[in-house]
């Protein structure tokens, strides 16, 4: 978030510290040795260190139930998510096509949903029964989905904010910032994520511990590694 929330009194992510990491972080890298800062070991470490606050965790749980029903709280419940960074937030123009596949937003929505359903089939998530979660910064597309415009596709009825576009006064507002973190948590909890180019979705992937079912729209719907 580029440090822009430094002065905000409301904290939605907590830092776990004062623990011996070798004892409490199974699978994490040895931080005394060099390791990649953008791979699965780093994601494991990120997931261990950063946790949603109790308020954010409850908000994420509530939205999962709203989107998927009571089954969302059952052990083993999985869903597939897609994230598209299209632009269109308050004070922001639409973004150039290279944020996605390079072939335009309509193509990315269609092919992204095809990919999400394919990954669901490959990993045991029936997207005919469990709708695909689509997270986007484009309010127009979100509103269309909330109104039921896309079959078997859901999105939370929220208006997230792009932190870099908010002034100091706006950064003190609770709702758009909480909405942004709810989006982040919903992506982090997904079993599979289909995505376009975005630092936001990379943060969600790391917050979720680096799940292997993670597919770039520009990568012909292939997972980074086989999902287990």
C-alpha cells in the first residue's frame, strides 16, 4: 500500500512477532540464509507473519457466507476466484490493456471465466454449483455482477479504493479501506486464482500462503505447479 495507511488509526492486518520462527512456521525458509522474496517460500513466510485483524476476519467470513451460503464455513469448502485490474475506481481512469492479456477487457472477462471453470474442473471445484468469485476494481462490472448479470459469477457488493489515489482525509475513511482488505482476504482464501497483471493479487496470493493453483491470464490457463 506504499505506506499510505501509516497514519490511519484503524488497523486491518496484524503482524505476528516475538516468536521463534523455526518453531512456529513449518515450511518457511531459513531467514538467516538467502531465499527468493517472490516465490513459495516467501509466501509461506508472509502468510505466517501477516494475519487479518479480528474485525477484518469476521468481515471476510460474513461476505463468504453472503456469497456462497452456510457451506462456506464447512471444512474443505473451496472456490475459484478471478482478479481483473481494469481501472475505473474513484479518481482513476481506465487502465491500458497490458494490465491483462493485452487483448482488451472483454476478452479478459470471457477467457478469465473460462480459465476459472477449467481450473475448477481440474482441482475438484464444481463451478456449476459453486460460483466463480470475480474481484475487480471496475465499479461498472461489479455492479453488473451484483445485479445477477453473469450466471454463476459472484462479487461482494463493495466499493474498494486505490490507496495511491486517496488524499489524507480520504485515507481516514473506514469503509473504502475495509472494502479493499475484504477483497484481498476473499482472494487469499480462494483455492485457485486467475489473474491479470497486478501487485494486489500478488499480495493476496502471498497472504493465502502461496497456493499452487494460480494462473496468469497471459499464460494460457496453466497453473504455476500442479495443485494438490
